[in-house]
C-alpha cells in the first residue's frame, strides 16, 4: 500500500493547476507563537520537493516571528474543484540566501518594490502612508534592479506528516496518512 507521498502530491498538484481557476498554489499556513497561540493565513507555495515545501515572506512579519520561536508549522491545500485536500506538518528552516535571491529576482517589479515598502503585519495608520512609501521605493530604485531586502526570504517546511484527503459520497471520505521517521515514509488510513 505504501507509495511516495511527494509523488502523490505532485500528481494532485498538477491536476489542481489545470482545474483551479485561481491560485492553485494557495495554501493555508498555520503557525503558533511561544505561548502556543495559533495563527493561520493564506500564502502561496513557490517550490516543493522531497526536502520540503517553500514559501516566501517578510522575515519581520507575524508568521516569521512565530517561526522564530516555534520551528513547526502546518500547511493545508484545499482544491475544491477536485474535492481534495492535503495536510502537511513538519519542521521549518530558512532557505538559503541564494535561493531567496533567485526567487526574489523572478518576481514582478511592483511585488519587489512592495517588499521594501511594507512593514508586513504591523499597524498601518492609513493606506496613503503605504502608497507614499511605495512611491518612495519606486523613486529609490528607478532605472535599476531591485535587490532583495535583507528582511525578506524563504522558509522550507520539511514534512513529517502528509495526509491526502479525497471526498467520497455520504461523507465516507478516504484519508491516507503518511508519516516519516528516520527518513522513511510509512502509510496508513484514517477513519473519515
């Protein structure tokens, strides 16, 4: 019964990219702070493979603060068009500067400028303040490349649990749970 859960994810993800109208790479990221208070938000998956699932963010944001004190996170993909979801839990590490630089360089210019202009997750007195800061960044980097801000980069969630959930009639769903210990995946089923 055992299969590679990353290969199964790849197949489901490829299908989702064909059937989901918007953001098939949208994933809920759950973190917890030092007191165990949970927080969840939608982010975009920007890479994945056997070593983990990669997202990028401002490293001074609330999620980054949570990850600094609690290096465990959970991801949830929900592909309504396929009636499937994938739950992933694991430990978190920062991706290398080189990997962060490469991804940042691939972003649209306005997204790059926004990374400089935004104090992500912190209080904002007015939209005008943010728009003024964005205009300042446009002027600052006019005519040149926009480098990656030092406070911006990627995180990799290395999975130790992956659950693939498939909708079935009458709520008799199929749930396959993969757990990894010492580098080896084992598979089991969960009651719906």
